[in-house]
C-alpha cells in the first residue's frame, strides 16, 4: 500500500492511507469521520508544482493509534464499496416509503 518512502512518524498517530490526490484523501477522511474516527491529512505535495506522482506528491491520512484497527477496516470497506452506511441509508429510505 505504501510507497518506498515511509510516512513521517507522528507521536500517537498512525498513517493508514496514502494517495497522490487531495480528492482521494478528503474522501477517505470524510468516510472515516462518518464512522467517528478522528483523521488528519498530512500533505507532502509541493504546491509550486502540479505533481500527482512521486515522493513530492504524497498525501497521507493519519488516525490515532487507538483507532488504527477501526480505521484500517473502514478504509478496506470504503475501497471495496462495502459500506455499512450505504445499507443504513437504504433501510431509512424503505422505512420512509
């Protein structure tokens, strides 16, 4: 999942997702926050250049160490499209009909 370059160590935080676009990072962050997982984005992106590949374009998503397991499971769900939130929304739509 991670590039050859290792994410920075941040005390009490763990990197759970790496991407080359801010859009993907924000989608993942919003999904984690909808699951009540505290998430922060750290961007290595050089704003002087419009790069989305290589070490100068990496964007990392960090969560607290306590929420790492939950975050990794949520990221897997999000990437596979198997969101519990989708099922909850469908249940609410049918009950409102």
